[in-house]
C-alpha cells in the first residue's frame, strides 16, 4: 500500500515551508503524484528530492574544492617562478664574483711574475 501524505506532511518531512513544497511540486523538482488532496508514493519522491539536493551540494563542494586546488596550484607556480628568478640572480651574482676573482688572481700573477696570464 502506498503512503498518502498532504502537502503539509511533505513540507514537514523535508523541513521546508508549505509554500516551498507546493512551489517545488509545481516546478517538477519534487515529483509528487497528487490524488485529490493527498500525494501518493510521496516517500519515494521525497527520497529522490533529497538525493538530488544532496548531490547538488556535493557537486558544489567538489567545484569549490577544485577551485581552491587550482588557486593553490597557481600560488605554488608563482612561488616557484619567483624562486627560479631569485636563483638566476644569485647565479649571475656568483658568476660576476668568480670573474672578478679570476681577473684579480691573473693581475696578481702578472705583477708577481711579470708575465701575462690568460
């Protein structure tokens, strides 16, 4: 035997107002079968409605998590790019110091020996 509920019963079970329940029923998002003032097989319709609503929340959570992960990836990529830039600058500075030291060493050897070193 199928359970028969009023729109008030449906609203109470869903935790929404009677107006919202009626609007959802008219819009087709709450697929109830109306017989007079009662809705038959309302339990299946309520389960389907709650399942769809929960799925919608899960999809929204998944989209929010994806967006957060993408934002974190972009921040990480920016940090890595900044670190690469800093490393290049350090390497260039180290190379300049190495070249100056090499030139100073060559100049010292020239002075000490009187010979030119390349």
